[in-house]
C-alpha cells in the first residue's frame, strides 16, 4: 500500500511539472521501504492520504485533457493542489523515516543504489555517502553474489511484482547478519519499471534464538530417544485431554498414536498397577484441587503385561481466577533401579535369614523362597540326578501355594533330548515350553507339571549332572541376563554359607572335643605375644596360678611372681632360651607355683612352642597341667617302696625270730614246724587286713576276728568278742594278731577250749584319762580245767607280754587264775601313733 502511494505521488509530481513546464522532468524517488507487514501507528491517516492522492490525480488528469483556455482558469486550483501535494510529500517522508527498524534501499535498473535511509546505515553500517552509486550486490554475501542472487531477486521482482527472501547479508565490518527481505520494482510515469526498492529487517537474534530452541528441542528429543527412560505429558484439565509422547503412552499400555492425539486421564489411570491405582488417583486429585505439584512413584502395566516402575513429576498451571487448567510433567522409568533395589533387599534378607538359620538345609530352603518371591516364580526347588536313568529326585522345594508341589522322581528324558543336551552345558533357559517342545509328548510332559517357562542350573562333576536347581513359571516369560545373574548370586551365597556353616560346625565340634579333653585332663592354655608382651591365660591356667577367672595377667606379675622361689630362676632361663629365634622353640618343663590368692603350692607341667616370623619370635603358645596329684602319687609310691622294703625286712626278721624261738623250744621237729606254721598263718591274716588298708591302720574287731577264726567252733559261740570301733596301727595289729594266736593256741591245748564246755570272752574298752584315750583289752577264759601257774615261761608267754607291750606302749599282764586265764592289755592310744623302726621289737 505504501509503495502504491509513493508511486502515485511520483506520478502526480511528474504530471504537474509536465503541465507546468511543458515537458517531463526526471522522476524523483523517495527513500522508502516496505515494513514487512509492520502495522503503522495511524493506518487511517495513510488511507485518507491515498484517497486524497487519487482524487488529485483524477482532477489533474481532467485538467490535462482540457483545452488551453481551461488551463489558465485552473491555474489557481493547480497552485492549491501543489501546496497540498507538498504537504502530502512531507507526511510521506515522515512516515518512511520513522520506520527505524527497516532498512530501505532504492536502486536503479542497473542495481546502483540511489537512496539509503538511516535505518540502512544502522543495520548495515555503511553511510549514505558510502553507498550512493554502489551496486546493491555489495550487501550480499560473496557466495550469493557468485550465485547471482542479486540479479535473480531483481528479475523475480519484475516478473512477480516482488521477491521475498530470508538470507545472510554483509555488514560494513565484514560480519554477517540474517535478514528478512523483500525486493519490488519502482514504476515510472508510464507504469514501466524505473528501479527497485529493497527492504531489510535484521532477524539475527530471532534466528539465533529459534535455532537454539530447535537445537535444544533436538537435543532433548535425541536424549529421550537414547535413554528410553523418560516420557512427557500435558494434561488439559478443562478439556480433560492428555497429550503424551510415545514412551509415556506405551508404559501405560496404550496406543502411542492415540496418546499424541490426546486421551482422557482415566485411560492412563487404568494403566496403573491395580495395587497403586487408588493411591496415585488420589494424589492427582489433591494436586488439581490445591493447584500444586504432583510427584509419585508407582507401577504401570504395558501392552505385554509387564510391570514398570516409574517416577512421575508435574506441576499445575492456573488461569486468572487461580483454577488449575494444565498439568504438564515428565516420567522416568525406574524399573531397572527399583528391580536392582528389590534384588539388593532380597540379598540382604538372604543374609539375615542365613544368619538365623539352624543348618545348611534350612538355609537352602530360605534361598529358594527368596528366589521365588523376588523373581515371581511359581516354583523353585532342587533335586539330585541319577546318572544311570537320568531321573531327578526332588529334595527340597518352595512354591507360591497356587502351584502344586513336585515330589518323587521325574525322568528327564520325557522333556526331550535337546533339554538333556542343554542341561549338560550347565544351564537351560526356556521362555515358552510350547515353542520349545518338538513333539506333543514333550509338551504334555511340561503341561503335567504346569510349567510354561523355566530356568534350570546344573551342578556338573566329571561331566555328570549331579544336582539340578529349577525355577518354574506358569506363564511364558523372558528371562533377563540380570535375573540369571541374580539366581547365580543367591545360589553362590547360599552355597558359600552352607560350606561356611559346615566348616564352622566342624570347627565348633573340634573345639568342643578339644575343650572337653582339656577339661577332662584339666589342661590350661597360654598365649604370649613376644612383640607386645601381652599374655593371655584361660581360666584353667589362672586356677593353676591361684587366680580367679577373668583376672588380668602379665608375664612379670602373674607368671614369674607366681613361680616357687626355688624354681623361678630356672624357669625364667628356660623361657628366655625358648624365645630365642635360634632355638628349637620347644618348651617342656615342670615347676611349682604358689597361688596368688590361695597360697597353695602346685606342681605344674608346661609344654609350649614358639612361632618365628621374619627371623623374630612373635608368639609363644602352649598348655599347662596341674600335676600335683601325680607328684604326690610319685612321692607316695617312693615312700611306699621304702616302706615296703622296710616292712619286708621287718617281716623277715619277725619270721626269722619266730622260727628261731619256735624251733629251738619245740620238743621235736614236727611240733616245731606245726607251731611255726600256725604262727605264720596268724601273721598272714594280720597282713591281709593291713594290705586292705594300705598298711596304715586296721580295725581291732577285724584283727580279732581274722586271728581267731581258725580256732573258733563252727557255731562261733565259744569265743565271743565285743568292744567299740578302734583302729590300730600296723605294728599294733601284727602284735595283737600274734598275741591272740598264742592265747588261742594255749587255750586249745591247756585252757578253756581244751574241753567241750569252756569259753573265751574278749572285751575291749576305751576310756579318757588326763586327755588321753586309754585302751583296756581283756582276754578271759571260763569253764575250762583248773588253771595252774606254769613252772617255766615259754616263747608264747614272752611274745604276748613283751611284743604287745612294746607295740602298744603299755602294760600286758597274764593272770593264771584257777577258774581261767586272764590276759590284760592296758595302754594309752593316740590316733597318730608312730610305728617303731626297730625290726626286733619282738
């Protein structure tokens, strides 16, 4: 419109000049530019000016067609029109110059610039003086000039009335800018082309921003396509239309094309996992009502029925009234992370369950349960495989309670030779048994155990399948590498735990046996760190040194100070020698300890061994045993040996004395041998009793009974003995036995036992006199022949009176009363009476 107005003004001016001066004047061109669709401040004024110009042109044309007389009459009117035209031209110039953002360049038909406005100078950098008369191609880039773009634009503008372009142009400093331009022809009075008008507007910033936006969008698109993790949506809340990209739509089990065209929000809610649907729907409602944000993690179900964990975040936008009208957002597919987290939690649970399990069997069952629950299997178990008939015998299994358990034996050949071959490779993965089965019989075998998909792992030894682990699914499924790796991880952990538990159990049993053996043998242990000087004793070792359990110990204060002074220097030297790395490191010594707390002297047997590392002794470990009883037994044995030697000598001396006295005083050899034999038998009976009491003491009643049992009648009524319990020393026992033998022999020969009615009463009593125990032992004969005092005293009398008196340390008397012989022993008795050393006491 502006161009037409300029053209009309130019035509009016030429006609006016031609009418005034009688000829044509050169066409005057105004610096104009097309404003590229820009709305002027006052379009109504422009329209009024156009109408006014049209009216002026029409009136001038009427004047030109009139005759000369009419020309003079119209001179005043033309002058008025001239004034009006000058005002119109000024207004046009003002409008053109006010278009400061549009560079306007006018060139003639040869492309030489004739007009260059101020905006052109600001945009391109050249001044009007620099560019007037210059070719318009100067503002084009070299490549466009070489391609003939300026000429093509001028030609197109002539052919089509205008030529639009959007291209790069040059500035005066050589830099480039992007411009939206248009070139159009300028017409002369005869409406023939007289030049060209080039209008440019700098679009560099807009292009840069648009390109950056496109690049950003492209980067986002590429990132989304590369990640396969992110999807976006935009919910028009008012129209209830959700526009979503393909990734977002597929995760909800919907058609991606429909998602791009728009679906209702209820369609997407239906694609949420049924366990999460109510929670997410409520969160959406709250976000819309509160015009707030939405952030939820939940599961969706795709077209294949697979579940996905996604995290969705969005924010509501409101209208002027504060009502929510849009809720755009994005989702991130967190299935991999959530699956990893679930499996990590399962492994932690497995560790806890294994720690609480009682044995390897229960640990295996826990591992099967965790595998099944984590991977969504319907049945998980393990079986041994018989290499002869390739049958699997079920040992343990977990199932989801909807699937019947397997038990017994299953011939593996029923599932096909391909299955057996793959089983020997160590792993079998079947996504759908219907596709895997080659013949109907194999499909029937799988259907019989309700399996559509499975993973089998085999333990192979010497190319033979020994153990089979199976995971079954009742529906076809694709087993991922991550799932196979998870299965292996669980099995490895369960196997390692089983092995460790068996080793621990074996160690516990070994330690228990060792502990019981140590306790039975009363063995204590010690461990000395030669580098730090730390000493460790168990409670048994502490007891040997007279310490309470748990009392801290050290080498100097507990060990060395606890040794008997007579043994300390010797033991310390032995320890120092053993700790020398150059020694054999063997410690074998017996020493005495004095209890720190109880003061008890103990004999200790110690054995140990040093550990040498890097040429230095690092540890000294060993065991100690209390051998006090053994040492005392050895001492007692030595004492007994000496005592036996002494007693044998005494016995032989006694036998010798008995033989001499008996045989020397016997009437003949036969009588002498008989008497000697009887006395040896009596002595032997006494020895029997003393042997039973280890030759320490003997009960007086036993001495009496054993000494007289060969002289008593069968009814044991003619000799009666009574008295309190009393123990005699060994020497007292032997003396009493020999004395009783002599008394009994005499009674049988001459006394009360020589007839059928005589009796003997033996009685002993204990009385306390002046703080001492006093023994009164009486042998009394009754109802026998009249007793007469013998003219001479024989060996028996002397044996009775002298031997018993000497051994009892008292007085022995024999009273030959007519009604019966009475023998009395009267002596003080001490419980710790020592035996005489002299073998010739008799």
